[in-house]
C-alpha cells in the first residue's frame, strides 16, 4: 500500500490561482488507487467555501468523497468519511483575533494610501484594494493582481506590523508568506502538522511504509517533515500536468 498527500492549489488544479478549476483527470486516478488499498489526503490552506465551490463537487462526481481525507485551513477544517468538522482552535481564532486583525491591517493600509475591502470576498476586488479571503481559523490577506503597490510583499509587511501592534507573538501565531497572500494562523496550523494529522487518521498503525507528498511550493515541502516515510514530490510550474506525469511514472495501480 502507498499513501498520497496532495496539496490542492497548483497541484490538482490546472494552474495556480483563484479561478483555476480542479483537473478532473487527476481525480479520475483516485478510484483505482483507493481500490488497490492506497490512501489519499488533500491538504490545503484554503477555506471551506473554496472547497465547497471547487473541490467537493468533483470528489462527489467521481464517487470518492467518503474515501478521501480533506484537510482545509491546514488542519482546522476536516472532511473525514464525508463528515465535516472544525477544530475548536479555528473557532477561537475567528472569535478572538480575526476581525480585530482585519481592522488593524485596514488601518495600516490606509496610512499607506491603500483602501481595504473589509468584507471577506470570493473574488478579486477592483485594482488598488487590499482584500481578505473567507476563512475561520486563518486570515488570508490577498494582494491585488496587476497593481504595483498592493503586492505580496506589501500585504506581508502590513500584516506583520499589524500582528506586532496587537501583541500577537511569534510563539503563538504564524504569518506565512505565499505567492499571492500573507496568511495568519495559530503557530500549529501548517502543512507539516496537517500531514502528521493525515497519517494519524489514515494509517494509525503505521502499516503504510511509503507516502508521497505532492506540491509546488516551499510550504508544501514541510509535509515531508512530518514523518520519515514521506517523500516530497515537486511539481512546481507544472500544476496538475506534473501530478499526472508523476503518477504515470510510478504506475500506482
């Protein structure tokens, strides 16, 4: 038996980005893998709304939703055997910090002459606005496409400054810098812990000796740090085509 940990963005999607659809050719490979005893987890920092809109319908279409573990917001949102659940820490973060942090980020952005769209949104707002993706246990601060001011460096620096001013220490909170966003969460919400949690659920007795973690970024590589049995496979720049090429190379079924 072999296990697979797939990042979602730029891995099982056709490209990296907000509007990129899931590549159904990748999901078509899941039923034979599962039939032959393989285990599959999808790991992402994306939120429930993104999964509901983009990923779950494809898993349902191919009849694998109850057999694939889905971990959203790194570890905080989970779909196991088709049942959804939230980690209590996600609800705590949303209640105690998320809106407070949004207001501080907006305040600091305004000092730089940048407007902020305060409502969480599923789409790119007008050029020039800083904006937030929907979420619960994470706060994803998005840069604005085609704007030279609201870059990922800008949102990361603003976000770091906001957490410092609010006394949110690095010991308890983590600020991740992605390709298009800065993401704030509790320090234990990361892909390494998500991978560790996936193995605990899918392989509690440690019988699977080989796991592949497939991703396209430095954050994805942390999945392999969770366990010595995990080998990281990079498909950077290739997106779902790279996953298909990888699966063809190892012939998993």
